[in-house]
């Protein structure tokens, strides 16, 4: 498998929400990098034909402004996460983007949080 970063999009005014007991709570304000990767697989049964798959990740690296302290005990209660953020389009208009179907890939309590987007995006 080969993996290539094909596009990074900076999202602003991000809101990271946690889902606890079916309710949504604001966990942090942040800026987010949306990273679009292309994965290529060679399939020997298809004469080495290449198969492409797009994978989208949300990465929160800096400026994570938590609304409350986070530790392992508090994360044990979390059932899921949502992210809302704004994308500045080429015409200068801000568009609200919602990521409700995300899976945490890694959470560093002192650093970067990375989520996989489990839905198809149409970003030019």
C-alpha cells in the first residue's frame, strides 16, 4: 500500500463536541486541519491493477481551548465526538462543515488529536 497526502484544508472556528449519554457537550474550541489522503493498493489477482481509496482525517494540533480538564476517567464516559468548523471558500464566504461520523484515531492529552472522517467529502 502507498499512502499520499493530496490536500490539506485549514478549518477555522472549530468546535469539538463530546457525546455522553446521548447528549452533546462542547469540549473545546480549536482550529483544525482536514487532511485528504489517497491510498493505493496493488491487487495481484487483477494483474497488479491499482485500486485507489480516499481517506480523510481531522487533526487538531494547536490552540485546543478546552472547556474543562480532560483525563482518562472523563474519556471513559465519552460515547463519541462531533466537530463543527468553518471553511473559507475561494469567494470569501465561510461555510459551516459538520463532521458527525468521526472515529478517534489518536488522542494525546498534551498534544494532537486525530479523527477519521467516515463519510465522503466533496472538497475542490
